[in-house]
């Protein structure tokens, strides 16, 4: 005779194992519990994450479409909802401030984090509750709550809490089965989060498209893929000299301030940063099915002017602190950029190469001698259809033939 454990094994090895994301796995798990008579109304999964801007994520499962409610905007980095038909998930990425948020300190998760798990009765609506969130759950007719830390091999803290409106709450048998199911969920969750962590690290360190390609298996030395793109190369002026009198921590802080405004402008315009080379930035605005060559160049120009505004604001703050101003040069070109794996057999680097990259870099190097903050090639100017002024033909180091340079009007 089949029992709960048999159904759990079938779910875990079939539907559960096929889930490729945390939202889809959590929805599948909660629907399975409901099919088994647990009558889950809410499920809250929180896990630490590896990301420079985010400390942890929270996924709340709702058994029906609903308004997930407000959150403190000071601790939220990003938020979105997933519609699964009758059910939905509210996904939130938090910064480190969320762990000091009064809302968290008054939550069941604060207790679970200290004690390992929590089984608590939700009193009828209108009666005094142990946690403020139980008032909301009582209004839904929930009667019982169980939450626990999920044991995992990643070392990242994971917690889950489930509320049921099952008549009589969770009895001894249901609680035992629920704990057993969480062990299976943890195994599947480990796999999904490991994949998500790998993808996140690849995107953060390599860029969006290169990161996806590496995660998809493009890891062999000598593999190359080429794309058409507007290429951006920018470099700080006199940064090495200005940093001579500063402690290393301050030098890094200033460098990060510059990268923050430059990268922000590039990303805002739909570009992708591929490489930091000392105090230089290499980025591309690739051609795609949605964006042609002209649109890619226009996006690069938009990023150029946005970065100029951000740089002016950054310099106002630097001057107010009595620090040196920032100045950079930007070179723009359009052509073919190639991703490739280079290095030794035990240590590879995923880099971008090609004539277009070389030209963009050499164009930038002409900015200082010509006295312009930004230059582009004739090809780029014509594609972008912008107002520019031709400066003549130039010999660029390492580039065959002369290149006509333009400055922006």
C-alpha cells in the first residue's frame, strides 16, 4: 500500500527534479503538500545569496493570486512576482540592512535562526498572537505554523516557514511527514541554488553574455565566438599619479566610485561590461534580434552622455571632500568582437579580442593628445547618425592602415 513517503519520492525524482529555479521548485513543492492534505496557505523561503549587492532572497508562496503587500524600500534591492496560474510567488532580493530590519527581528525567522525550528499555534483572528505576521495568517484562517533551518552543503543559511489552515493544525503524523519532506526539498534546493550561484558568479565576474556561455560549457581553451557590437573603451586620466599620495584603501574607494558611475551608465543603456583593465573599462553594446547596428551605436552614445553627467556629479562630491577630480577618455568603434578562452591548461581567462577592440582602445589613447574627452571612428559616427566633426586620418599603434577619427558635437 502506497503512503506519503512513496508519493514524496515520486515527486522528488520526477516533478521536483525537473525544476530549474527556486520559484518553480517552491511552487511545485507547495502544490504537492496541498495535494497530500496539508492545506498550505503560505510558504516563506529565505536563503542567503552570493552577490555583491544582495545579502539574501525571500520567496513567499501564495496559494492564490493576491497582492503580496508592501515592504520597507530601504532594504529591498529588487522584487518581482511569478504567476503559476492559481498560485503565485513573490520574490524579493534584500540588502544587508534586512537583517537589522525591525520587521525581521519580530518575525518567526528570527526565532528559527536561533533555535533551529519552530512549531507554533496561530490563534483565531482577533486574539493576541506571538508574532505580528500571525495576525495576517489568522485573517486567512490559518491555524498552525512550522518553520525550520534547512541543512545544506553550501554553508548559506536557508530557512522555511509554512502556514496551514488545516482543521486542527498539524498533528504528530503530519509534522513528521512535513519534516521528512523538507529533507527532500533541501536536496533539490541545494542543486538549484548551486546552479544559480554559479550563474551569478559568472555574470558578476565575466559579464552577462560571457557568463552564460561559460555556464553553458564554453570552457575549453581556444574556443571563440564572434559578435557584432559597438565597442566602448574608457580609461581614467592621471589616476596612477593622483593615487601616489593616497593610502591603498582610498585609492580602491576612488576607483570603485569611478567604476560605479561608468558601469551604471553602460548598463542603463543596455551595454555590457566585459573587462576591467587596471583603471580602464572595456564594454560592448551588442547587435541582437532586438537591436540593430545603428541602435547599438546610439545606445553607446547615450551611455557616453549619461556617464558625462554622472562624472560631473562625482567630481562635485570629490571637490567637496578636497580630493582630486576624475577625468577619463572614451573611445568608440563598431565592428566584430570575439570572445575567447586563453591561458594555460590549468588557468584560463575568458577575454575579448579582435580588431574592433584594438581600434576602440587606440582611439581612446588619442583623446589626451587631441584634447578631447571622447572620440569615435568614422564607421561608428555614420552608423549612429550623430552630429560629429572629422579630425582627419590617424595612424593608430598596432592597427593596419589609417583610421578617421571624429569628435562629438
